C-alpha cells in the first residue's frame, strides 16, 4: 500500500525516541515492499528563520494554514492509501487533519505521549503526577506554566489542545496507543474508545546479547527528576551489591549526577552514548533500571533490555506492568519508594534468578516486540482505517 508519514522532527541536539520510532517504522514498511513517503518539518529549521518568523511560530502551533496547503498538494500528487501522523508540534499543526479530510484520505495517528489531554503531554508537574487538565479545559496548565516552566510558552499548547480536541477525535480513523495504560488514561479524558488501538513499539534484534553474567546495574536515559534519577541515587546510597552502577545519558541533572558519581567508587557516569554503545552497555548489564516517577506511556529501554536477555527493574505504574511480568521477566517496585527500589535491585541480581528472568524477558520480546510483530500490527491498523 501507499503510506504517507507526517512528522515534525524534534531537535537533533537531544535524542528523540519519537524520531527513532518514525525512522524504524518507515524502514520496516519499505523493507516489506510498501511505498512509503515522508512529509516532514524539522524543529532545527527554526534557528535559521528570521526574527519575525521565529516570533510567529507559537501563533501557528494551533493552526498553520501553510502546512495544510503544502500537504494538500502532496496528497493530490501522490494519492496515498493512508496517512500516518506522528508529531505536529510546532511547525505542522493539526491543520494537516483538514488536508486529509479534504482529500478523503483516511488518517491514523500514533500517540507517543498524553498530549491529547495534557498540553505538555507528561501528566507531571512540580515533582508529582498531575491530571488537572484531563477531560477539562487546560487552564491549569497555563496557570502553572507546565511547559518549560513558562505560562507564555504553555499558552499556545493549551490553545492547541482546547480548540483542536474535537478535530482530532473526528478527523482520525484510528489512534495507535503505545500501551494499554496510555489508552485507558486517554479514554478517561473523553477520547473515542472504539477507534483507539494498542500498538506497542517494536525493537530490532540487537547486534549483541548478554552471554556472560552481568557486570553492573545500568541506568540508560534522560537525566531528569521525572525519570527517577534522584530516586535511584537515594536507593543506591542504601545498597552494597558488589557491582557498580553505570549511568548513561544527558539532561538537566547531568552536572549533579556527574559530581555524585565522581565522589563514589561504585558509580560510573559515562555520558551520552550512541546506538551501538547503548547496545553494548545493555548486553553487559545485570539489569537495566527504569525508576520513572511519571507515567511512562511505553518504556523502550525495557524492551531493548528484554531483546538482549537482560531483566529490568521498573516502577509499577504506567506501561511497565504490561511490559514486565513481576518476578518472572523482571521486577517491579513501588513508584517513588526508595526502599522498594533498593529491594527490587537486590532481588534482580541474585545470579540464578537473574539468569532465569533474563531468559523469560527474551521470550517476552520474541512474542510481542519484534519487527515482524510490529509490522503485522501496523498494517492491520492501516487496513482497519481504510476499511
């Protein structure tokens, strides 16, 4: 089939899971013989705009007529069977939905976060979970400056959610949720349950898998409060596991993490790693720890660990309970609880149990998260939308 993928790429200066998912799905579809085209805008381009153009970008977040016109031209020329929309912020806007409706081309949308019911898409504010805007007008988000701590920056996103909510709900044939946990939250916010499918992200077969006992506990991800980094640091202070903690990634807490690691003999901070280095780090780990304090809509690093036969320790909320069978393919800990996280780490590194959980994690990957499974679910969603 002919598929047109619509995506606003995030800035290249910071790693983006969404960009990676889009690239992997395009490659997967093309490899299976489908005709895949891209309609993209890049947030990197904002830096090269004139001062006037940059100043008007927030005004075009809720509606960008130029994007509608440009996509309409592509739809007339290519006439795809289906349009797959990912991210429209900030340069595309929901005006792309109108172009699809005008051209009578069915559209599906992957929901990578909670942006349909929460302007910043996180359901997280001031160090705690927040659902004040779910199913309501997003006024609290503006009051609290939920996006980048700024009311001014949050306003265009709140307006976008408020004025385009019904347009999304009526203009998309099928929504693809990346976990059932995310789906339930969005349905609770009023989204149409009958058009919301669960399609987990897939992970390609890793270049390396674990063959020897793990050498360390690994945290791989953004260094932020909501990712549970400080929770992990506090838990590690209580532990003496006989192996080091390795932290890889970058983010707002980078300097704090670097200083903490430098002061301890059992902690190593290795900074930002490329894809090959990440796979190597995972394959040598005894466990990957994901102690997020916010509701992760998926958990890509958990599945990457499963693929490498490495069990994960993760918070027992968000998508993690549907990815990890507690005590079988990994260990879940009570969200936000230092003692529970410490105990989970003790449990997961016991040698015999660690090996068994790693094997179970690999089986879980093979059944639910391989590229072939992802392709089947993606094509099924397109066929459902077209039907």
